[in-house]
C-alpha cells in the first residue's frame, strides 16, 4: 500500500465473542490520519471509540480489515515486532494516566527509552527536557502519588512524547480533570504535538475541546461521519 499517512485503516471491523453470541462493535471502517493533523473521535458511550483507538494502536486484534502505520501493515506482524514498532511509532495518553506509582515522575518518563535499550544518560536527559516542556522540572523527583491530577496528566504527556513518536493516541485524556485543568492539559498536549510535528488522534466527549482539532468524526452504527 502506498500510504503517506501516519496511521490508516481499511475495512476495519471488530466483533467480540461472548459464548455463542457475536457482538459486533465496529464494521467496515476506513480512516486516514494525515501527518501533523489533530483528529477527534466522538460518539455515544458504547459506540466503539476506545476499541477503535486500541485497534489503531495495535493493542487489540481486529476481526476484519487492515491497519497501517506508515507503509507497514501491523495487524499481520507478530506481537514482538508490533511492540518494537509501537514503541518507535506511537505515544499513548489515557484518561487514567497509567503511570507507575512506585517510580518518580522522571523515571516514568524515562521508561519508554529504557525499554527501547537507550542509555540511562540519554533517557535522563530526554526525560528532564520533556518534564521541563510540560512545566514539571521542579517535580521530577516526586512519586506519582505526590502529584496533582493535572500534574499526573502532564507527566503522561511527557512520557508519550519522549520516544519522539509520529502520532499520539489519546483516550479521554482530560476526562478526570476539572475544566481549568482540562483546558490547560489539552492546550499543552496540542501545542507540544505541533511543536514536535506529530499527529494526534483523540477520543473525547468534550465538544468544546473537539472544536479546536483539525478534523472531527462522529462514530456511530453508520460508521465514521466527518463533522462539518
């Protein structure tokens, strides 16, 4: 496939099996994420937004179709190869930050680089740079439980960016924050992604935030419908 996009899917479908019962969630979706674009996915609860994000990120197995990262079809790769490529290609931000509470903010941010076998010296340098970029250089030695909700999400943003991915996948990244912190974290995420030249795909229920993205889709039984 000649695919200039960062992420794309073709005829994507997902059906879950519950005993003898088949539960279709997504059917025949086509989506292209252009390089440098910010893309929102909206829709009712249970419409499959998080499932779509997991499939695009190679975190769940699809039932039909194909997913591409750049020109590489990832749904046909083995788990180890997909994990290695994911670490290079994508960053993830979740509603629940999924930071490791036993580690400091800096250690959490360093972790993707250490998993990629980079040196500790480089991991510390890059981790400190990203924590400074999100305004947390003064908190690098603090454990996660010592950070506020907004500071935890800013740490999660730094961790998502530290491996210099091509795309950020964000699943309700401001869902647990009050309005002031949500807008601050959202602006920070978008500004940094644009500074780094990254694409962002964000699942959100927040129409105010979604309106600030380049492209927004509504996900329903009819598929992905672009908002005008």
